[in-house]
C-alpha cells in the first residue's frame, strides 16, 4: 500500500467517523501505527517550504496518552 492510498483512507475515515487517535485509525484500517502517524503528521503541516496556499488537511483535536 502506498502513502497516497493510506492518506486517502485516513482522511475518509476521519471524515466518516470524526476525531480519532492514531491508534484507533491504525486498528480500524489494519495498517501499522507508524504509517498512520506519518500520514497524520504530514497532513497537519502547512506546506510552507513549497510556498503553497494549501491549508492543513487535518487538525489536532486533543492529545491522548497511551500506557
């Protein structure tokens, strides 16, 4: 599965189900949490290096601590 495929699936899942943790997304999609975390990290960054006007695609609602 490519980065773009995972990104599309993560964004669709967030759109359908609302706020979720990276772990919840990982379990729901059956994808490694490291891949999900990378996607979420990249989607919440502005593309300032590219001087793009594209806004952030996801926003952090809150942080959770897993034990």
